[in-house]
């Protein structure tokens, strides 16, 4: 059964479903983001997973900041196989793969199995102008249940542009997940849910961060709670 993302979902990011992260995450997280590309045998790990939190399966391409070592056809095929596991409630697919037509099969498989789709885009160089942020999120939303955009903030103006785009799309009824990577944009991980962002990501152990500027899970959970940030409250 898919994750509906009708309200904010805090995901504990991990590459190891068998370690202590999942039990430790239950107190703070709503889901687990399983980074398949950081695991030697991700399908076996999913087979052995018997915990309660639903999984967002991510098999990130190297060209989008991940560590998948094979070709893209194999990577997407493995991601499609992940949708067969009951615990997998959503998959994350790169927007570029979707636009190039490479991800059509995995999207179709996910829809047939009732697994939600996150279409994601990452900019590790900077933050595009606000209009481009809106365009990218709008395009991603055509193919997915949630449009995800992570940028790299170099100034406060970058973070304001991202939050403004998030608020605009949320106001119009789109489901988006946004964050600014790096130290300058770190606070957006806590603040973006106030403006409508539907998904946040954090490692249980800060030493195992999967993106620049992540808070640890307990800290991010507390910050969001203190700020009253949830997608439902922005409407």
C-alpha cells in the first residue's frame, strides 16, 4: 500500500535495514528511506526486512549524487523489483530518467502495485531562479505523487526562493518536497514543512548523513514539531 503523503512524512535515511537504525527511528520517523545504491544486496535486505515503518526505496544514480555502480537500465530494473515488497510504500525516481523515457517501466510497475512515486531532482551546484524552481517542481508533479527538489543554497536569497516556490505550489494543491543542501540552506529542512513540503529526510546517526547539511533524525523531528510544520497546516 502506497504512502499517501497527505501530511508531512519524516523519513529516516539509512543504507542498512538490518542495523539498529530502524528500531531507533520508530520514535521519531514516519518512514524509512532505504538507499539501495549504498547497499551490496538491496533486494535481499528488503526480503529480510520485518519492521513496521514503511519504506521509501531510493536507488540513486551516480550522476545524481548516488553510488549505483551499474548501468541505468539495471538500476531502474532493481528499483522496479523493490515495489514487489509489501513494506515498500514509495519509490524515488530521478526526474531526468523520467523525462528521457528510461523510467517508464518502473513507473508503470509502481502504479500497478499501488506504490507511490516521488519524482526527484537535485542541483549540487546552486539554486536556480525561483521561476525555474516552480517549473521543475511542476514538471515533476506530472509524473509523480510528490515532486521533490533539492538545491544547494549559497545565500539567504536562495533559501527564500525555494520556500516561496514551495508555498506557491502547495497553495495550488501540488504535493512537493523541498530542501536546500549545505550549511546556508540547512534550516530549510526544518522550515520547509511550514510552507508545505511533504517529506523530510534525516539519518538516525548524524555520521551517516546521505546529503549535505542534514540534521540527525531526533533533532529534525523536534525542530519541526516546535515550528508546527506540517503540510496539512499550510492550506
